């Protein structure tokens, strides 16, 4: 199998990089991108075969930047499709340059500034309240970007919240490990492809996973519901019960809703795009029924889009 080009939120050493390594193994050539939008654009323009993007965390909820891109009110990413998912257990570490914090001590009073991605603050709130109350927090584009800044910032006493993977990449010291609030802290990633690409197909990502033996052992497909699907839609303004009518369509097709999110449409104030994820074997036995939901949704919504169906990787233990 030829190496596939896979992009992720960089820089090197990010949790997205770690997820890409786990999900694709040696089957991919990996390229970091500076933002989620850049990763979506790379797939849309076929500069990458795949992108792996975080969509939600078990502790801190949805990644709104990803939801906004999936809402896609202008149709910027009309050829992008979801074709897979990957679960990454996320362990955060406190990182600093060597000597800034005495090894083995828990006195962090010398640190005047912390860097990390906004999602990480909410995942480590207990640790931050205990040790860094009142310390300046600087949002950055990714946890590895925070580690990179700290490694270069020799003129300030700063620290970053990132992974051991990031520490090893940029040469920082791991001051304290596993500072996340929940030991089973997990981030779910979506894998994107271009539906027009001749290099990928809906089953290509599953084939890649199957070739990575360590992954098929650690993350087998769920046995209770083989597939998941994502559909987005906007409601009509003049229809009472419009949301109820839209959601009923999924039930009629035998699909169980697992999440509902909404994001501003960016077209009209207070008008929203709903993002609905569902799973289950349809009652009519047609495992492609999620794609057919669109026809019924068009009758009760202003606009809708089917984003794809992929193998469900959520096991019976919730991970």
C-alpha cells in the first residue's frame, strides 16, 4: 500500500500528531497544519488524503472550532467527508525548561505564565486551582505549540501543559505527569477524506487500520452498533415543531441519536446549524439508511447535509 498523506493540527508533538501516529501507523506520511481550518482545506483541495481532527473530549466536551467547520454554512468544504474515528487517551503533563522548577518538588511559585490549548484548561482544572491560581493563562493553537513557545522563551519563567510526546519533541522537562482531572480522559478524533479523491474510498481508512496490528487489538470495532453517521441541517423559521419533525426522521430510519450540537449559522443572527450524530443498525436492514435520511430531512428543513458513515469504534466500556 502506498503511503497516504495525512494532516493534523501541529506543530509536531501535539495530541493530534499522537492520534495520527496511532491511527495510521507506518501507512501514512504525516504533515502538521497550523489550524483546524488549514487541515480541512488541505483535504478539500486534495493536498492531503486524510485529516485527523479532534471533535470532543470526555471531560471538557465538544471542540467548537471543529463543530464550526463541520457546520460549513457556505459550503467551503463540500467535498470533505467523515470516514473514520479514533479514540486517544489523553494524559497531560506540566512541562518546563530544565532547572526552572526544582525536580521532585511541587513548588511552582516561580512560574508566571502558562501556555496550552483552551481545551486543556478545562481538563486540568483541579490541578490548576491547586497550584496555579491567579497565574496568567495564555491560549495557543495546540498543546504542542505551547510547549514550543516555552522551549524558546528563555526570557520568562513559563510552563506548558502538553504531552510527554511533546516534551520529548521540543526538549522540555516533564515536571509532573497525569495532571488531568480524570484518569480516563479521552479525546475522540474524526478522520476526514475527499469524496472525489481517487486515492481514498469509504473503506480505505478501515483497511489502513487493519494493517496496523497494534491498533486492531487496542481499538476493535464496537459489536453493538457497527456504524456511525453525521448529518447537519438548518430549520425553517415558519414551521412549529420543526426540530421535533427533523429528529423524528432519524427514528423512522432506525437510527439512534448519540449527540446533538448546534452552532451559529453565520448567515442570520440566532439561526443555527444542528449537527446530529447517530448510530445503530437501521430497522429496515439497510445499513446505508443514514445517507437516505437526507431526502426526508429536505422536506422538513431549510437545508441539510450528509457527512458520511464510518465504523463505530466506541467499545462497551465507553472508550
